[in-house]
C-alpha cells in the first residue's frame, strides 16, 4: 500500500537546500551528475519527507527558507525550488514538479526549510 493521499502536507527540515549552481557537475563520459553535496543534502533532508503522504495531481507549494542560514548574496529562487521539488518527487510526496500550479517562496524563521504542499484547486 502506498502513502496516504493528503489535502495538506507540511515538511520541516533543518537542512538548508544547496544552490542550484552546486547541484550538478559535468563528468566526461557520463554527462551531468549530482554533486556529492547535493546527494548528501538529499539523503539528510529525505528523512524529513518519510511517511508524510502524497498529493496527487496539480499542487501548490509555499516554501520558507532559513533567513539565518542565508548567505549575504544568496538568491531566493536559486536555493528554494529545484532541490526541494526534486526531493518531493523522489519521496513521492508529489507526482512530478511539472504539476506545480503555484509556488511561493520567502526567507523566514526556520532551521533549514519549511514547505506546505496542497492540491491545486482551480478557482470557480
């Protein structure tokens, strides 16, 4: 039996996501591969996704990134979407990140990141 389907899923993680610039590297003969840093982050943050359930179909997500772990020149979008959405796909919290209908992201008070995922409902 797969994970339960939920109307709201919240994930709190102490693991601040790496910059999109440090997720992959080019390796001769293999192409683009995940960096050690990305693999380590995904393994650690992945434990925070265990048994959270899943959202089927289109979804919306609100992400808060740790203000205190932010580097002075960090771009909000550079840290907040790719790694987190791929993590949610790999742990079957969402089916595919292409199903995102709304994404909001902000700096805030959390240890690493906080995400709230809901099914996307088309307004009447």
